[in-house]
C-alpha cells in the first residue's frame, strides 16, 4: 500500500515527497550529499547538525585519550549506536520496514575511527560517508539511517507540513532517536503526532524525491581507485601491494579499507571531491530499474487471478503453497508480468531482489484471502529465507526465489533451503526458479537441482517442490514442462 493510497492523498504540484510503499522497504536511500547541496533553505542547517553531532563525539573521544574504559569513550559509543529509522520505509535490502540499524559493532568501529582521525589532527567530520571507508559492512543503507536519525526533526516537521496541507489524520506515536543532547550526546525517545503506518504501527516520515539514490557514491573500491591514482607508488608500498598490478573488485574493497586506516588524510580529500561531483538522484518517476513500481506490478498480477481455495489440513497447506508458486509462474508465462522482470528495452533482466519483491506482492494478496501469515526475509539464525508462510503452529512452509543464472542457484537448493527448513522445523519447501535465456533451461543446468530435491525428499520426508518460471521474452514453451 502506497502512502497516498492509505491516506487518500491527491498529490499536487507542490508535493515533492516520495510516495513510499508501506509494506516493504523501497530499495533507495537518502544521500546526505544531495541534502547538503540542496537549494531549499529549509534543509540548509542539515550539514550543521551533522557536523555538530560528530564534533561532540570527537570531543568525547579526545577526552578518553585512548582509554576504552573511560566514561567519555563509553559516551561516544552510546552516541554512535543508531537504531534503524523505520519510519522512512527505505532500504536497499528491501526487507521489512523494521530493520536492524547500526548497532554496537559499528559504534565501536566508528569510535575507533574517530580516535584515529583525532590522532592525525583531523578535528572535524563533515561527511557521514567517512565511516563507510573505516567500518566494513557500514554501507549506504546504514549511512542513510545515521543521517536520518541525526536530522530526524527536520523530516518530522516536513511530514507534518504535508499532513496539514492534505488534512491527513495523525496520531501520537513513539519515535526512537527523536533528538540528541547537544552537550550529553544522549539519544532521547519521544512521542510525536504523525501519520501512522498500518504495517509497523509507527509513524511515517516522508522524504523529498530529489534526495533519493540507488547506487552508492562512496565505496571502499572507488576510494581505492582514487587513492591509487593520487598516491599510487607510496600507498602501494605502505600496504605491500605490487605496482602495476590490477586488483579485483574484492581486492580493491579490502585495499580501500586498509588505505583509509593508513592514510585518513586521503579520505578527507576524496570525500571533498566526491561531494563536489555527486550524481543526480534516482528518477523515481521514470523508474528505469523498477525500484519503485515493483509493488504495483505484483499487485496488478494478483488482481487478474482467482483466489486460491481455503485450507483444511497440512496436506492441503502444502498443496496451497505449491499452487501459490504456480500462480506466479502462470502470471509470468501467460500474462505480461514477464515484462516487469526485464528492463524497458528487454536487454537486461531485473536483479533477484526485484523479482522477489514482485512475487511477494502477488503472494501477499493470496495470503490475505486465505488468512495465511506471510513473512518476508524471516531471519532463521542462518540468514534470511525469502518467504515464510504459516497458519497456526503446524502449518508452516518456506519458499526461496532464485534466478537460474545465479552463481548460488545450486547451493540455494542443496544448502540454504534445507538448513532453513531444519532450523524452522518446517516440512514444506518450494524452490521457485526464474530463468531468462535458453541456456538457463538446458537439461545440464536443471538436472542437479532435480537430483538434489529427489534425494532430500527421500532422506527427510519433506514435501519439496521445484518450480521453473520461464521469463524469456516472447511466446515460448513453458519451462514447467521441461
């Protein structure tokens, strides 16, 4: 459900906000560079807020003087623990709006990075992206979360202006990281009147479309490429890398982190240049990558289908989940849904996360009719399974969506799905496989999956199904008959 549909909003020319999907995070992020460079004076103090926040954290780190048991060091740690601002419903992983945020592991790394910067005479952090070069795993999602937490009061005020303009009903809801103490750095929780999400029960915060991006500007790999150009021989010598040897992407990523810790002065110069040459925001209206309209693609496909009959017992539940997967197969192969799995020119297939999101919207419509709970990316301790379906305690099934050309196609069936089923104590599993080319459906490509599923059925007694979805352009023989 889109925000505008949930609250019955007719958007006008002055409405520059992104119409977020409330059920699942949209794979976009708020880019601090774009906010800092915005011409609207309303956002002009955002940079100041970020600098003041990290100035205070740096002050605590300096007072700790390297003592990690110092109360000042612990204050910095507490400051740098950021919960995910789920009110924005954004995230490249496209998970449930309530995600993890940047917890203790990243807070510790960020504190150590501040200690290093201070020791090298760098007394101000102007860009949050600095930390993505020192903290492995702190990608754009979490950088966006941190920025939104620090500047949340601006987005609250912005959203309330939209609500007032359209007479959108608001409710008083709890808001985490509502504000931070200018002298103590302590995060405070509070209650604010906001439009309330029917999914999370929390408030909804809106963002101008022009602040959203899909591809990170600052990455360890790009930093290494830049640093290698600017200080190549000396830097390679310091890090024991051979001259004139081209590194792979993973090697450049590792080299980027090492270079940041070795030469933080280069990080400052690199970020200043990156800020000045930042790319344009993602075009949410044209949506060339289907990062916005995937929800409508799935819902429209579901609207063309008949509801699946209700359930009576465990065997019927197994059949219901299989038919559910077959409904997605039918929608792709027998209607125009296959087009949504390709870019507009039909030259490149969509990534797996978009396919999963479209399928999830179709599944959700059937689940609502049959009174079945659906959980997207349920974390079972060994990683997130794509979909979990349940009705009561005994009726539980897992479904994995995989692209046949994926390098993880075979391991998904032989390792991931069985592990998830063991952890969840589920006895029903479906492996939904989407192919785009003739090579994807070659017998040599599919035979190992069939053999694996047959063996697992015999060993475990599980109800396992593998379903192939033919997304090849044009009218083709259905892959389900292969």
